[in-house]
C-alpha cells in the first residue's frame, strides 16, 4: 500500500497537470453567475464534469443540487466535499450579469472549481482504492439568503420548504448518506490575518425577516392629512432598532441590517405599502431569539406611532457555525505542508453566517478559508487575484485531507465521528426549523 505522503504527492501532481482545466472551470462559472435555486447552467456544468470522471451524478436535488460519489477500496466513513453553486446580487461588480445583477462577489465559483479539482486529482491519480469509505462531491444551491420574495413564492407553490440550500437538502434526505463534511471558502486579504489559510472557531447564525407596513394612500401635496404614511412607520421602526444596539452584549455579536425593498408607489402619493427585509444575526440561538423579540417590538412600535399596520414574517435562516477542532487540525497540517509553518491559524469568531452551521449541528464539519482574493467580500471590488492559489489550493487541500481521514482503515475519520456529539438529531433539527416560521399582523388601535 502506498503511504499517505505518496498519495498526496500523486494527487497534487495530477491537480497541477490539470491546472488549466481547473482554473477554466472557476473562471467560466465566474462569468456566468446565477442566484440561488436558479443555478441551472452551473449545475449542468458540474454534472457534465462529474459524469466525465465516472462519478455518476444525481441531479435536481433541492431543484439544482448535484451529487457524485467516489467509492473507496473498503467500507468506511462517508465524507462530503461541498461547493456552493449560487452567486450574490452585486450589480456594481464589473462581472455582474447585466440583466439580473448577479455576481460572484464572494467566491463560490472557486468552491466549485476546488471541489471538481479534488475530484479530478483523486480519480485520475487512482487514489480511491487506498481509502476506506466514500467521498461525495456535492454541489449545493442557495447558500446566500437573497431574493426572499422569490423564495417565499417557491415555498407557497410547494417547490421548496426551506429557503436555503443545505436545510432544504437535509429535509429532503440528501445528507442522510453523509457522515462528515468540509468545504473551503475563498478569503480576502483585507479580512485575513496574514496567513495563507485560516479557520474560525465559530460564526453567527441568523433569522430572516420579511416586513410589510400598510398605511393609507392620499395626495401627498394637497391632502397628506388623510393618509397614513407607511414609510414613516418603517423609518421609525428602523430608528428604534438602531436604538436597541446598546442593549446587546458584545459577546453575542448581534448584527441587524435592514433594507427597504419597496418605499412607496409614487412621490406624489402618501406611501401606503412599504416592504423591508432584515437579518437578525447572533453568535448563539439564545442571543438571536432575544434580539428577534426586540426587533419585533420595534416594528410594532413603528406601526403604532403612525397608526399603520405591520405584517412580520419570521423565517429560519442559518444556525451558528461550530467547526470541528480535530478535523480543522488535520486540514491545517496540510496547509502548512504546502506553505510552511505559521501559514494557518484556528481561532476567532466571524459575524457572517453560513448554512454549514446547520450541518455542524448534525455532523462534524469545517468551513476554512484560503486567502486568495482582495477587496470587500460581497462588494464590487472583490476578486480572486491569485487564480492558481484560489482554484488549485482548495483542490489540493480537500484531496489531501481526504487521504488523511480515509487512508487504510480510516481511523482518523472514525475517531472524529466517535468523539462527535451532535447538537440535534435530524428530526429535532427539522422540528426546530419549522417552529421558526411565524407570521404576525399587528394593527394599531388608532389611526
């Protein structure tokens, strides 16, 4: 049997030989961004590449997900490599779709390229027979929680139950054949600590809110006294939310960031309908629930102040992320084998959110970052400025970590699974998520 180091060297050499192909995959997806649950072209590209590698992909999972499978030489743990198919909407980005405003201003294109690059390396180097277990290559939809109205319409039509990809895949049973999972996000040098890769210990979870203030239309110039200004109600609510910030504990890392998606119908008409969206983020479920109560109170206060009504739709978003420490250490050792000591660190808390946090409540996961970009994540200036590092390094690190976990009898993977205590069963997770859906309509008694 070949040693782990021999296998790692073989897979990295294969990835380097196929560098142009892997980079082209990332750049092709970059130039054809698609939003969540709409990633039809990206999913077709992934399925085509998986088929060419003999991975027999299943398609159409949670609308657009694609899953291929590489069996090892013996039974063992089932490890998933995850890549996210979707983009954001960042219309100012130079590579944004001119029609939809979609843009890969976060690096999901590199996730897919890295995942497929690992598949290329492992299959073409003939590594599978030396491993115990299976590797599943899973391209998943809709990690970015955008287009809430569109997704709510899909829920109403029964196309989906949850508005994020991984929760929807869990609900549909597509993670039932997976024991542990990992993915690699692209990090920006502007937000990193000077290393080539890093892993935060945790990150925020979030609830999502759709809000509709209802007032009464009137001529805004001649008879505004006859109207009820829904926009003013919304602005009062937003100011009240801002005034809550000093009531939050720093340790809870609360983030609330509303936007107005409709501010009225015409400048000459008192706004009768105003819609908003916001996240309520926090580092623990308890903190999120507490902040959510305060937000609801502020929304009702805005309606009461103006004599308006408010509809508050609460939607499950992301659970807080908790990365598996032992899995992170194995990954980090591979970073340092490629780049040298001190080029990887574990620690800290990130105030963004990911639905890998949902999986982390069910199985061991890691969500590390490879620093290969510059600019502000989710911003118009964000770009992968080191393509070889951004696309090839994740492929190598995924494959190398899989070899560490599953080589021989897969003892490291088995040890991680034996020591892991899930925060929830799948059944408890789904029950909790479903309990978060709530609609409230509050009408002021005056106005």
